[in-house]
């Protein structure tokens, strides 16, 4: 993937998926999957994976703002 395409794709992801309501919906869905797989289905590893994904979704944007790598 050339640099221009990578920048275009990452900009699209930042403006559509990692902002506002879509990010909150995605984080809520992964948190629901955490409880579904971790508690109900007793698949602890898969529940832990979804939990780590939830944390990543919840704190990725503020962390990028704190570092100052971008105009989010």
C-alpha cells in the first residue's frame, strides 16, 4: 500500500468510525460481546479479547489527542 492510500484510508477511519456516535456504538457492542462470551458462553479468552478491544476503542482517541499526533 502506498503512503497516499494509507493516509486516505486512515483519515477515513478517523472521521467515520473513530468519532462520536459510531465509536460509542462500536465500543458498546464490544463490551456486550465481552459479557456474552466471557460470562454466558464461558469462553474466557474470547471475552478477554473483546474486553481489551473495548479498552482500545474507549481510550484510543483521547490518547492520540494527548500525544498530539493529529487534529482529531
